[in-house]
C-alpha cells in the first residue's frame, strides 16, 4: 500500500495586518499529488495564506510546513521544487515568449524543456511572438509556463483563470489536470465554483480569515447543500396553508413558491404531490434542483450572490 | 559557475531589452553624443575652459569627459531604477525571490549590463571626440577612464537601488532619473564651466557623485594628463556607493508596494 504523505501541513496559522486579522487560526493539510482548492471571496485571506506558504509572509502565530520545511527560512533547494503563478504579473513586452521562459528555466536544476512547456500551456504557436503582442489570456499562459518550467513538485496558483473567456478556461483546466496526472501537487485559489468543483480533489472555504468548511466537493454538497424545490403557486392556496400542509418553510415571491430542503425532501414532496392529486391541481413549472457548490459556498460564507 | 551563468543570463536579458527599445538607446547613447556635437560646436571658439582641477583644458576634453559622465549617470541611475521598480511592480522580483536563483545574480546581472552599456558609451564618445574634433587621448589615462566607468556604474547602481523604496512606480523612476542627472550636470561642470558658478555650489557639488566623476574624466582626456588617476573620485564615489548599498540592503523589497 502506498503511504500518503502531506506536502503541506498548516496548524493554527494566524496573520494580522494592523488591526485586521487576515488569517485567523487556520489549519489544513494537502496530500502529495492532490489538487487542493482555497475558496473565498476577495479579502477572505486566501492570498495571505498562500503568501505564508510561499515564504513571503511570516505568520504571527502557528506553523506552516511545506515540503517538510518552514517556507520563510527555507533554502534554495526547497525553492527548486516550488512553482508559483501569482494573481497578477506583467512582462517586459520586448522579449519573445521563448526568451522569457528560457530565462526562468536557467534558475532551476531540473527544468522542463522550453518547447515542451509551451506545448503544455498551449503557446507553441506563439513561441517567437513578443510578449507585448499577446492577449490577456495568452499572457496568463506565460505566467503558468513560468510556474511550471522548473518541474515543480508543488505548484501554487493564485486565481489562475481570472479574466479568461469560457473557452480559454476549459482549455486551462485540462492543462492543470494534465499536470496533476503527471504527479504535481497543486494548491489553487479561485472564486469560480465550477472551477473548484471540476478541478479540486479537496477544498477549503475561507471567510473572514477562517476556514468555514472543508472536504471534497461532493461531501460538502451532500453535508451542507440543500435541495431546492419550487413551483408556481396554484390559485386558491395561500403561503401559510402551503407551509402547514407540507411542513416545510416555503417562501412565495412573484407567485413562485420556493423551499430549501435537506433530509426531509422526500416527505415534503410526497405531501405536496398527494395534496395536488387529491385536489386535482396541476403544479406548473415544478422543479427539484440538486444543490451546487455555489449554494454550499454561499451558506458557508454567509454571502449573497 | 552556476552563478556566472545566471549573471550572464540576466545581463543578456537586459541587453536584449536595451537594444530593442528605441527610447533607451536614444537617451543613453545618442543624446550624449548629440550634446557633445552641439556643445563643442557652440563653444569651440572658447579654446581652453577652466575645469575644476584648477588648470585650463580644451573645450573638447571638457565636453567629452563631462558628457560621458552625464551619459553614464543618466543611463545607469535611471536604467537601474526603472528596471528594478518595474520588475518589482510587475511581480517579477517576487517570482525571482521565490525561485532558486541567488538574489546576488540578479544584482550582478544589472551591474554587468550597465558596465557593458557604459563602456560602449565611453568608446562612442571618445571615438567621436578623437575622429571629429581632434582629441588626442593617451593610453594610460584611457585606462583611468575605464576605471572611473566601473566606479561610476557601481556608485549609481547602489544609489538607484537605495531609493527604489521611495520611488514607487516606473513612471516616477523614468522622470526622477533624468531630472536628477540634468540638475546635477548644471552644478557639476558638465554643461557649464565651473568658474561660471557660485563658489558654494561648486563646493557642494564636489561631495556629490557626478562632479568627481565628470572632473576626473575631463582631466584624463586632456592632453597634458599625467596618468589620469586621482584619489578623490574613488573616495567620494566609493563612500556614496558603499553607504547606498548598505541602505539598499536594509530597505530593499521584492514585493510590489501596494498603495
């Protein structure tokens, strides 16, 4: 049996900037080979957490072990195994894509080939184009190329697909999946739920500096997500009567009745359908919606969207 | 070996950007030569100019030496400041810091690049003065000019690094550099002979880095220069350079400065 090692172990991490507690007593672990997602709204503490793991910030309290070392005092050999894609960066426009990536390749002891890397991020046909002439999405791929050129064991991606069009985003996801399949451990932050659901083996949701939920997206959905039931209010039924007969908390707005249901879903539906059948009422536009990660996210962060 | 290779790669990267950008070539190389041509033409009838060394030297030696020092400061001081500030604000320094590249290789790459550009400037300036205006430089003083060039690059690189903490944008850097250089050039006997300036201004300039560099280059290019070597520029520029490097060591930041 293959033993599972953790590439990252974080316990009770706290970081303050003045009176703001950016990261508040956060603990989690990332296993070798997995894609771990940090979700949260802007200002939730994701980037600060990443910066501590990358060695840029020193925590006020708690410990972070990344590839077995304290990132803040780690040696050059440690950096040889880390790749990062920052939230924003810019390039000197006069260099070509190949020249830019080659400069970084020289820093690492076992870099990937430049051509192979450009192939991997989908920039092979732009290899000799000056960086200044690339589109926003193509520049972001250069960013990713710089992140993976060193053949990292652990890759940090800070909101990698912000500003991508939908096609570019789906292409990018397959790049990340390819890297993961080749054994790279990946930590990514995002505020796109479908991205987290598609890519992440496990994820943690952050709000106000704390981790408010953690697990695989399917466990989070089944534990925290609520199924939505809605239909058009039939004439002659008032909201309080509806709630009484179904024993569920329906809200009526614009003539649509909506309820969020957990384990009692089957009972509520049974009472509702039985009532409709016995009163010869048709429930127009009846829908049962499976919970999404977005619902979990909104429930966990207390946000509105 | 690895250190040398990385330094070379950084220097090459900078050189490529330099030759591909019309602005840097214009500012660093063509403008000093253009000023040499114009000022030598305007002041040719003056014959000898009293330089700070205390003895009169020819107008061409005065302008060739002074404008080389001016071009060196403009190129190195502005260049390092713009390069470092824009690399920092673009997140490049942060990436460098997170990579296994030794930070010293980045710095060494900047210095090597500026030495190459400054030597090119010296060669073009001295060649123009020699071929067009009949300057007769002698070999040993030319070696002295080479040493002053290295000294100047060291000093202005250090000062540029030390103030990157205050200069927060590349835009600010690209105007602060020429502003400081042109202002100092007026007080340091580059554009105007120092005997036209008030005494206190000349004395003050003697302790700032441009004047000793300009004056020593002017003297070394004059026909009666002995060896061209002087102690004062090494002392003044050396002290400025060392203090600035120590300050830079303390205040330097790899992270973008957030407003």
